[in-house]
C-alpha cells in the first residue's frame, strides 16, 4: 500500500445479505491493500460475525474518520454506525437493515463530497428493504445521484469481455421506450465515451443498440423508434468526433463486443444490457455509476438472501470493483 493510493469508502450494503461477507472476504486479500486504502462504512459487529462465518482471520477495528484508519493488511478499518441489532437474522428482509444500508451510503457520499475519500465501492443493498425504510429510490445509482446533487447519471456494467452503459435502467419497459429520446441517448453515449477514455482507450468504438428486434429492420418492426429516437443522436455524436455506430441489433451487438469489435455497448433499457453481461461475466462483473462527482463502483450481484450467513459468497466481484475504483480514482494527496 502506498500513502498516495486512493482511500475508498466501502459501504457494507444490506446487513442481512451477503454484503458483510463479501466485504470481509475481499478486504482479507492482501492484494487489495496494494491497490487502495479501503475504509468500510458499516457495522463492526456484523463484519466480525461475517469473518467468523467465513473462517477469515482479520481484525475489525472501529475508527471515527479516514484520518484514524491504519489501512493495514489483516485489519479492517470501519466507521461503525452501530445501526444493526446483534440478533438481526441473515437472509430475511428487514426495514432496519434497509435503513442502515441507506445510512452507510449517505455517510460515504458525504466523505466523498468533502474529499476525504477518493471513491466509493458499494456492497449490494436490497431495494425492497430500502423502500420499507422509507427511502424510495430504485437503487444505488439514483440514491447516490440524489445525495450528491447530480441531475443525471448512467449505469455502466463492466466485465473482462464487454462493457455496457444504459440509456434507461430501473423503470418498466413501456416507460423506458417513452423516455428514450435523442438528447438522452447522446448524453449517455458522451458519458460512456468519457469513462472509456479515462480507462485508457484513446479512441473508443461505441456500438449503440436499437430498441426493436433487428433494430427495427428498416421500419418493419416497431413504429420507427430507431429513426426518431436514436439516429439523430448518432448523427450529432459523429459530428462531435465520437465513433458511435448503430443502431445495432442487440442480439448480435454483444457477440461483436465480446470478440473485441466494440469498446462499449449502449443498451436502451435494463434487461437489454444486463442479461448478456451477466451471461458473459457476472463473476468478475462491476457496476460503475458514470456522471457522479465521485467514482463509484459496485459488485454486479444482489444481496443473495438465499446464501447469506453461510460464509460461501464469492468475493471476486467485490475485489474487481475495488480494483476498478482504484484505477479510476484520482490520486490521494495524503
């Protein structure tokens, strides 16, 4: 670990899910400490219980701020909010856990906006638990946008084989099609272009999916959505020097991206992007929120209530999320 490596706020997620286990498992990996200085925002008691379940020998130490953390391998520094009861059941929906998960993200966002951490890496929260606690956000993406005062952000999923950014995410399919318009498509592509360039690709090739089967088949399918909603955006983007190609049939776009033809695929709606990405690499998948004033990455899986508390949750996605957060974060000054 270098003293100039980024400090990353790691939110524990829903304490009834696998979040505590994947956080402990990932931060027990000495290689993670070579990449960054991780600081958990969560519940120290729950992390200790997760370590016991996993059989992981780590010291969980409560700290009051990033300045008090030591960031040493074998030690997990945690800003302990103390919001979870000791007897909280694993794998059960809980408004208490939903409230705690919200507070972890709130504190992490405040630290990021204040410049005390350089990135946020989130373990999964449960949307139903979040709503039960009175926080009516579709997920982390929208929650962090609200907490940081950001008007519009995009969700990007990244795997070793393909990266995809979404024009719309957590809304119904009919509503998504209604919401798609040239300005939103163009802004989404621009955010993706900036993110891919930041990852080291100087001139990204971006494939933009259509909405209908076969991207409308020249008007055969749909009501001309591609021509009305996507083509004007692509014309504008190409005039700006962005290599955005399409509209592409979604059923072939991801295959082409997986063999290297595209650096980024733009999906029009949630399942159009999520389904192929999860087939191609969910184990190493990372969710990146693009457009925030702070870097935010996340595991590409949910709370997995069915295995929570068993100590068997895979930690590869959390390790990869931390790696990408460290790669994208600005260098710390202290």
